[in-house]
C-alpha cells in the first residue's frame, strides 16, 4: 500500500471545480479509445468525448467568470493566446484543405494557461494519482501476461499501418505485442507516450527515489521499453546532478558503457534484447529512432533543398506518409519559419515566466527535447503536463522555502 501525500494547497470552491474539470479532460485526452484513429474505440465514442471537451471548456469559462481573480502578464497572455494562434495557422495553411487541430483543445488549453499556480499544481497532483493507478494496474497486467496467468484479455489490431502488431487489451490496461517484444501502454495508445509522461513526472519530482511512487513510475517506465523515457531522464539528470569532476567522470563512464557495451549485451529475453539493439548508433543515427520511415526521409531530404523550406508544404502534407511522428513532419508541413512562429513565442513566454527557477527551466528543456519524437505540445494532455508540471515545481520551491524559514526560526 502506497502512503502518498503531496503539498497542501489552499483552493476555493471555484478553483477546485476548475481543477477537477481539467483532471477529467486530461484523463480522456490520454485515454486510448478516445484518441484519433485508435482501434480500441469507436468513432461514436470519440464524438461523445469531443462534446465533453466543449462542455468542460464552457464550465471552466463560467467558473473563471465567477472566480474573477485572473492576473494576466504579457508572457501569460502570449501563452494563453498561442493555442488559438496555432489553430488558426494550421487551419489556414493547409495542403488540399486538410482539417488540422481541435477547437475544444484550443479552448481548454488557453483557459488553462490563465489559471494560477495552485490550480495547475492541483491538476498535476490529480494526474499523478491517476498515473499511480495506471502504473500499478499496468505492471500487474504485464506480469500476468508475461508469466501466462489468466486469459482476461482480447487481441486488437494496432493501427492499420502495422500488420504484425496488436494490443493485448485487458480493458483496464493495454500492452502492445509483436513477434519481438511486449511493451506496456497503460491506458495510453502507445508505449512511448506513457514512457514520456512517466519521465516527466519523475523529472518534476527531481528524480527523488525516496518516494515509493517514483520507484513505481521507474518500473512502469522500464516496461514501456521507451527510449524517450531513458533520454528525458538522462537529460534532466545531466543538467541537475552532474556538476563535480567525480560526477562528470561517472557520467562519462556510464555513457561509454551505453555506447559500446550495453548494446552488445544479450540477455536471451527478446523484449530486452530488442530495446538494447535500438540503443546502437550507426552512421550518425540512433537505430532506435523509428519516428520516421525511409520513404519520409527521402521526401524530407528533397524538401530541404526546395523553395518550400521556409513555409513548408501545408498542414496535412506529411499525413500522406504513414507511420511518421516527429518534429520533422511539422517542418515538412509548415517549414522552418512556420515551426518557429508556432513554437518559439510559446516557449519564450514560458521561459520568461520561470527564468529564475532552474528546476522549472530544466523541466521545460525536457519537454522541448521530447518534441523531437512527439511534436504535439498543443494537444491538451501535453499542454497541461507542461504548465502543470512547472507550477508544481514552482509551488514545491515555495513550500521548501517556508519549511526552511520555519526551521531557521525554531533554531
């Protein structure tokens, strides 16, 4: 049994209701059957969920009107407006009239950007409780399947583009299976998405393994076999803890082991050997970087030498090539200037707000790095975990300061 206690927050009834609305929205934003194109859900269910997002957006707007204590700085205003700037841009600059972006997501993201740190922190804590449950259930289901206990699952095809992959559907948790490996998805539609988010929760907690829940997240993250999970944690650890000569030496040794020893190891367990093989660098590229295909790489190489480099081919152009999810498809669609316009003002405004908080800046760097393989920052769950995680770190520092102040007075 995990005894789990977070920081104490003083919220009025309107702030609490806003927090719960965003928690509900966050859950359905990550819930695999509700995600676009998922074979685990139906189109009718997704239509209902989209309606729910609009309803939650309306409720939040009403509560914000009653609450009436919103403070908007220039940076906060930019963060608030940019989801709509993004929506207008991607709906305007399209390839063959493709419809990109979600209006309900833009509404919820913009409203979330103007909430105070306490509300955002509350949402982060609630989402962390959810992730604890997802991790526990997921680990149990993974072990049950691995050792062959029980038959309480069905097999569901994993996207149309993958012929030899399918979900192991336990209803309360999902695994992804192919002839080489089995990976944990939890309630997410992909293992990499779950692994990325688990890494974010660990980084927001400063990689504090004194908390049992963070050990739980670590185990679940390992079972996702996600390279993003490993790299995000490594980046945060490097920026946060590698400072002295001894620490740098240890980090270099571990890195050398990673590059030259670990990928050559063979455990006899196909899932483990597969993930180790993905950690090999060949011809300047990580073998495990499977975010693009050979077909896409050929198109992208030609695009870099074309007259469309600055503003791209238009939103939806990259969708013609299946199996691609990378910041490169954003560049192909919107060009170098377009991508800068869509993301630089947002991240610049957030950076300005947290410029005095090193941990928050490091967390934001991890978010930005993760966009290489999952460039969907304007998707609601990504937008929420970014701002909520930052608020969580800011509030943690405030609480730590109060604790230190009380300790100094007592002494």
